């Protein structure tokens, strides 16, 4: 047998057979045959009861999609040969009037996509074959029940006829017959229903239902190929970041019948509880039914435990088989099965989807019982998204709110939140004081809104992207946020927003899902985040296999302590500007901005110094023994001034100046493109007294704590450097202040001075900057913005369209653009280390918590990544997986 790599790249084989204990492939052919096809081959080859079949490769789907719906040469002949294989194995013939072969047609991509692809059962039936089926099974009712199901599924899946049309017909028939269940309809009733279904088909398609089984099969295969590019499949891949797949395989399999009578049935089960991870069978089954009935909700299934009473022998075999499959695949399995006349058949197995809590419990238990190693548990069994679930509240019923979704924005910060709508930070703070739960709805947020953002349960903005102010702050606090929801039109004068024809007024209840970007009308029940005992055990294994450090972005002692509790090994980004809005500090900041002379500015900066020093002391204490990287003032000064006239009036009164003075200053600081304007090191060069104050606050705090016995490791970071001269200018200021502080205090501390690499030019001249800098930290938010020329606050208007049209694979503000921005990072790292081989390099943009981006950072050779506190466990896992996957 070919190796998986050969199968992927060299084989010309398009159809792979399985059945009777043999197979042309095995589970390693997943990329070529999809998860379902590869596992059917695997189960068949190890002797499990799998109905015979064949799988059409994913390459054929790719050919179909890229060649106007045409099959590759030779595929039709191979499909006919596959049918001949089934005819010989089963002892029935396709379309035969005496003993017809019936097949199912199912999709199966390399990555499990539950419910995203389409299925057709009982294919091969026509007006003649149904008579043969009834005769060969001596069961006319069963035959016509299978026929009506086939017309329904074929009409819906292949010809796009609404399933409701068929359901309305059967409901009308049951009503006329005075029965409640499908199983109460007689063979004569079902014959009538078949004719009704064919008329529905004729009405919608303008033609008769196809009688030729090969024509039915060809059209069904086409439907599966086409479903790969359906809106729901594309959306599922986007949401779950599934990339790199070429298409879906098609599985054609001999039918077994769970709807043959009371001795038959069908079911779906997990080998463990997918919600909790408990080691017991979890699932449902139905007597006298086909697989679609279990999930359709037409009949109420029975718990899988009840199957032992109905089919004791088959249940005993099923339990043994589930244990064998879990041991074989070394993971919890999701299994579909059918019982025909008391005999068990397996139709599918795959690694089961599970909650975060279940993933941890299953991984830990499989290690503890010796099924897998700790390395396998960390590398394969727990996804970063599983940890994300554990850290944030979620909707209690993830499927129960779909009908109430009124808009979808960007999933900016995970978790679910429920509250009454408010439109201002002040209203949010008042509501919090009154013990009310609110959702803050804003066009976009600014630093002035942080009080209300903190008070709110969640945040919804109609503008802004994944790295907007709202998104960054919300993630740092672990607060749910939906950003850039352009469908939300805010009417400030009426304190309401309109969305999809629905008006939501202030005080109305909404719910938001920060993990999916959904905005839901009304109040949805929540379930709290729950940390389990397995979390600490698993994360200790993660750190055994992790070689790259993980720090946090934190601006307060509380954030720092929270991140340390989550395993952060220091702070990679402390944004000093976030401290300026607390209490009366903003008045001193504004006084400094209004000042006309250096001495006036120093007067206000001297008032800020004690506040800054106490902040740094708190953070250093929380992180004692670990490095703390503090970024000097970065945003343009206009962000600290009010822009609404009522707020400007209030500021003028507080500052003892005229309204005109305030407005003049606001106008003078206005910039066409503030993100490229007077900010970062440019402020420190223009106003060196700002850098002086911040450097003094940092170093005085460090020295004083050191004298108290606290181990402090300060790292001072100069932002927005584009030239060596800019960095050298600021370094000289910091070193001068350090010398003064150390002389005044009679003590010294070790400290580093480095820079953010966030301007493309800095990456180009990184070798020169590295001659003067002690470390680099890539600020990928701004680096992405400048490399693409996208405004990160406005890109939400077009990025969804770019992704939908495959212009971009991912939002570059969520997942690092390795091809472009990644090359700047690689270049900056390599050039910096060409000057200083020991140069410490990290990343402090929001990409530091994105698993795919963490993998790239590991590949480049970074010393650490830094992310918001609630993403620290995710980054730890991603870093460990990056290390393990390179082996």
C-alpha cells in the first residue's frame, strides 16, 4: 500500500473500495478520502461490520469545482466499477427488479464538518426496483417507506426542493388518516405518498423523477461536490478557520436498513459524554428508523442505554466495538450505526466534537489509564479553542437562539453576555452602581469610555476591527465584545439602534456572543465559566513541552495578577496611557496638554509622577521575579481630550480656562491620519519631559521595591521607532534619568531599553537598531496596518467581503499574514540577530494570542509571545503544540 504522502501527491486512483474485511486505503488517507472515507476503510480493514462501499477522492471534487462541474476523465468508469464491486459483495444488482442494490451517498472532508454537507439514502429505487425490494425483504411497507424517503432526500439535496414541501405532504396524510407517527402509516398510505412526492418533484423541477439509478447516482455525486462550495459550508470553514482543503470526498455505500421493522433501528453515540467527558456511552437510537430521523426531531429518540432491552445482542456488540474503536483511535469517538434484523453495522466513526471541559477530562483520563502519552494529549486532544471556552461564560443552549439573531459582527472578544442596552459610558457606570446588567453599544469606543466598558457586561460597536480599542480592551479584561457590526445603525438622538428592521431602544435586553460575533434579541440564559481539576494537570503537561515563553499584555496590578495565575511568565506590554484615565489623573494629563511652556508641562507631569510610580509598583509586585516591559506613551495627545461640546465645557470649567481655549487645542491637535501622526517616540522627542517623567516613575518604583527585597526586572520600550536616531534620542533621555535616579536613591537596578518594531522601515534597518537596543518586540497591530495600508478601525467594512471572495484567507488583524507581514518579522529578527545574536525578540500585538500566529513566532525563533491575560493559557498550549509538531 502507498504511504499517505504518496496517496496525496502521486496516486492517479480516484475510487477506493472497502468491504468484507479489506480496503484499498486506511485512516492515514484522510486528506485524500476525507475523514469518513478513511475511517470506513480503516474499520473495514480491522474486521468491523461495515457495509461495503467505495470512496471518490477529494481530488475529484477539486477537479469538478475547477472545471465547470465536469468529472475528470475515467471517473465514470471507476464509479461503475465500484458499483460492480458492491453488486458482487452484496449479491444484489443496481436497478434490478428482483433484488435491487440500494446505496447511500455521503460527503466527507478531511476535517469533520458536522451538518455542513449533504446526504442521500436509498438511492437506486424507482417504480420497478421498489417492487423488487418489497419482494426480496417480504416487506411492502418498508420498501415504500424507503422510496418516499429517497424522493424527499434526492429532491431536497440534489434538486434544491424545500424539505418542508415533503413534510407538509406527509403531515397532511397523517392528519387525514388520524395518526400521529410516520410509522403508523400503512403500505397503501406510503404508496399514495410516493405519488404525491413525485408530483411535488415534477412541480418544482418541470420533469419526472429519474428512473435510471446511474443517473440518480451521478446527480447525487454532483450534489455532494457542489455542497463543498455551499454558503453554509464556506461559512463553517471560515468560522472554524479551516483552510488548505481541496474539497470533499464522496462515500457510496451499500444500504443497510434501520427502517425494516421492529427488529431494526438506527442511532448515534459518543464513546464518552461530549459535554462533560464522563466515561459512559452518550447517544440516542430509534427503532424502525433511518439515520436522518434521529437528528430531524420528527420522533423522540430513546437514550442509548435503553437499547440493551430492545437489542441485547447488538447492544453488547456495540459496547465492545466502541471500546475497541476508542482504543484503536486513542480518542473519544462519534459513531453512527444501524441495526438491521438485529445485526449491527457501523456507518461512521470520527473523533467526536466536545466542549472544553470534556476535552480536558478526556485527555487527562486517557493519559492516566495508559491509552495515550502526555505528549499525544497535548499535541492532539485539546484545541486552543477548548481552553477559550473554559475561561468565559457561554450561552446555556448554544443552538437555542438562532431564530433571534439580528446581526453578526466581528467576534472580537470571546464569551457570552446579556444586558440592557445603554449608549454611553456614563449610563453604563450609573447602571452598574444600581446593580443593573448592561451592554454598552457605541459606534466605536475611545479611552474615555473605559469606565463604562468596565461597568458593562459586554460591548457592541458598529465600527472598528479586531484590534480596535473596544476589542483590545475587552480581551484584556476577558469581557465579551462584538465589534464592527455594521448592520447596527445607532440613532443617538433617539437612544436606539436599528438592525435588520428591528429597533432596540435603550433599556431593551440583548445578548451577544463574542466568540461568534452574533447579536441576539432578548435575554439568553448563560452558564458560568468553570475551571476543572483537570485544567491544572493538563497545563502542567503543556509546560513540559513548551520551549517558547508566554507573557501577557497588562496595564494594572489586577490584570497582571490574573495573567500570572493563568501562567504568564512576565509582561510583554504594559500600556501606560491606559493608566491616565483613572480618577483625577486625566485632569493632569489635560493640563499638560494645554500647557504653553516646558515648565507648565513639567508642573502637571510632576503631579502625574506619583500615580505612575504607584501603578508600576503594583505591577512589579504582582510580577516580582518576572520581566515587565513598559511601553512609553504611544497614542496621539488628542485622544486624551473630549470631542463632545458638553464634555469640553466640563473640562474648561475644571481647568479654569475658556471653552475657546479647549476647542482651539482640540483643533490644533486634529490630524488627518492620527495613527501615522504625532505619537509614540515622536511625542517623546518633541516633549522629552514626558519621557523623563515616565522613565523616572518606572525606575524609582523599581529601585524602591528592590530596596524592600522585591525582585524587579524592568524593560523600557520605546514605541513607533522608524530610525536609529529616534531610538538613540530616547535611549539617551532614559539613561540620563536612570543615572539621576540611581544617584538620588543610592541604589541601582538592572534594566533593559528596547523598542517596538511596528513600522516596516524598522524591520528593514533592524540590524542598525539592534546595535543600540537590548530587545525587540514586534507590535503586529500597527505593523499589519502599515504593511497592508489598512486602517484597522475601518477595515471591517471590507474585510468580510475580501474573505468571502478569497482575496484574503483570514482577517490579518486576527491571524498574522505570514506571507507579507510575516516576512517583515522574519527579516527584522534575522537582521537584528545578525548584529546581536543574543537579541531578545518577542511579539506583543494581539496576534500573540492567536494559535496560528504563535506557531509562526515559534518557527521564527522568538523568545516569547505576549497576549491578553485570558489568552495566556491558549498561547501556552499553542506554543507547546508548535514545538511538538516540529518533531
